[in-house]
């Protein structure tokens, strides 16, 4: 069977390089905003997930981020000090805490999202629908979704 060109090691290395560059560029776009609030990429990831999963429990957030409880606790404490998050206990089981972005957290998220959206929007705008769907499907397979 003839080996597909895009499955050769050199091509896969190029894909990995592009993924790393995408990550660098997307996060460098928001660096000024993160610096403005004295927060980093870990905080940004938590803020993003809280914007998507409103009221997520801490245990679910840990699973989604795949980080240690200690790391998440540090980030949440710092975001709480900034008044960017709020916590609510579960009404049925008070051991479970749900996390939400506060008004300030939503403002921070919107500032970051607006600048990051610009780069992604331009790339999507300059692609046809088949390219976008194919790209999304490949991303889902990479992250085992």
C-alpha cells in the first residue's frame, strides 16, 4: 500500500510546528490584556472555560483542564482576589461548589476574546465552508473528541 504523503514524519512535524505557532500567536495577541490584569495563560484558560461552562463545578473544571487541584486552586484564588469569579454552593449537595465569571470576569474575558477572535475570524473568513468543517473535524480527532 502506498504511504500517504501527509502521513510522513516530516509532514507530521510540520503540523506540530504549526500547532505550536498557532498557540503562540493566539496567546501573544492577548498578552497585553493579561499583563494589564497581572494574570497569565493559566488564568486565561480558566476564564475561557468559565465563559463556556457557566456554573461548572470545580471537579468538572479540573477534569476539563486536566490540571492538579493545587494549580486550579491557585488560579481560582488569584481570580477571586481580582473579583473576576464567584462561587455558589450546590443547593442539593453543599460540598459541591460551582464557579462563575463575575461581571469583572466577563469584562476580562470579552477583552481577551475580542482580540483573539480577530485572528481566527480572518482565517475563517478566508476559508470556504468545507475547509472550515474539515479543519474542525481534524481538530476534534486530535483532541479525541
